[in-house]
C-alpha cells in the first residue's frame, strides 16, 4: 500500500525500472505485485551475509563429520579461508 500511495498513477508505476531492497519476502511480494515490470535487485550486504551463513553452516557440518571420522583437526583454523579464499 505504501508503494501505491507513493506512486498513485499507473504510468508512474510502469516507469519504475528497478527496485533495490533487502531480502524481505513481504517487501519483495509487494513490489512484484505493485511494480510487475520492475527488476528486483537485492542489496549486496544481505546477499553476502546469506552466502557467509551458508558457507559457515557447510564448514561446521564438514568439521563435525571429520570429527566423527577421527580427524577433527583437518579443518581447524580454516574459517577465514572458507570466507575469503586460500590465496588471501
């Protein structure tokens, strides 16, 4: 509704080419409904944050599996490598 109030005329809504936003599902649904022709662009901070969380979850899972197999030290101290790359 806020988008409709800010852009009350259909011509104004059609003129919007892109919308940058965080990854809120409710906000995205509202934008897609009100501005169907606009491209949705997620901000870099939230995309990188989500990627880092997924990498950390994978790293922890792999470390737990290694510990179960008797080699808990193999991935110890590799968190920075996982996030930044071995060459950094």
